[in-house]
C-alpha cells in the first residue's frame, strides 16, 4: 500500500471553453495552498470513515513549469496503472 500520493493543483476558472459548469469550485482566490491541502485532508478522512487515520502534518510542493507538465502527468498516470 503506498504511503503517499501525487496531485497536480491548478487554478481553474468556473467556466471553461468546453461548456462544463465548474460552479462547484468555490475556493476563493486568496486562500493559500496550505489551507486547501488542510481542507482536503480533513474532508478525505471524514468521507472515508477512517477516523483513526492521521495525515502527516506537512506536505511537499513545487511549481511545475509548463514544459514539465505533460511529462509529470504521464508519470503519474503510468504509476497509477502499474
């Protein structure tokens, strides 16, 4: 069982050119990444029902350059389907 996971966080407008409604995305622009990750951790424990589970206090982040994005997405996808 893995002890970590990877996620790409990218700000999205509420409406994209593809016509899909993104009104469920309600993260205010002035919220920090730490608050967003903290909320994700709290919600995931609540929804999973694993109340005894404890996330690590911190997380590792970095900015992905545009020329790296395609490669990183491919790496994550390949890891998921191993």
